[in-house]
C-alpha cells in the first residue's frame, strides 16, 4: 500500500482511510462496517421479484471510509460470516447461497469496496466521491449481470439480464451513491 502523506490537520476520517490510526481502531472500524453490511442486508424492500437492500450502501461506505484494503477486508469478513451464519438478505446462508442467483453480486462485494477505496484515494470533493462510487457500482452490476446470464443462466438474453439485474436498480443505486458520498464528505468536515 502506498504511503499517504496527510496534512497536519487531517480529519479522523482521512486518517482512518489512510490507515494512520491505531490498529485496534482500524480493526474496530472493519468490524463495524461488516456489522453495517449485515444490518443493511436485512433491510429488504421488494419492488420486483428480487429485493433491494441497504447492504451495498455499507459496502460503498466501507470503501470510502476504510480505504481499499480495509474496505475489501470488511466485505471478505461479511462473506466468510455468510458461509456459516444467516447474515445475507433473508435467512439463507452457506456456500450454496453464495453461488446462487445473487452470487455474482455477493462475490463482487470485496472488489466493489476495493474499487470504491482505490478510485477515491485522491478525491477530496463530493463529486470525486460520487465518481468513485459510480465506478464501484459499475463493477458490482457488471459482476451481477455476468453471473445472472453467464453463470446462473437465469435470463435468456444479455438484454434481459441487464434490464432486470442492473437498469431496474439504477435509480435506487444512484440514491445510495449520493447518500454515501454525502455522508462521507460530511464526516471529513467534522474533523
């Protein structure tokens, strides 16, 4: 991980993201974001046959707040817990769930958090955070759509997979991106 030089007046959010806080604080933050992923996954809003959850809000937040490495670590921990405990949306868990219909989205979460952290490493504005999260979102939905059509074979065409696996969720995801970017930008200003 490259060394990040911080201004003497860097906020706690900046120091946490750069790994410039005590290891115990970093570990607690990783666990906290894993917990937020669990709670977010339990918020299921059914608009179509597949619900949307607040899980990705926590994944995006982990990437921004913890940086690429620790953000990805929090998502890996979430997936490991899901192999043994019902932490995913609904009450299912285990390897079978991880390779089921939503497997592409779930397995992409560490990469999504990593991309959010990496793409925003030099961002200092709300717009920069939004762009970084948009890149992370693109990774999430690309993996999900590829899985839905190419691996799970749920949709007969790529167009149907894109429509049902991404475009339907685009307005909701845009709201998640804006909310997460605004929350992180605000946290940076708190000091």
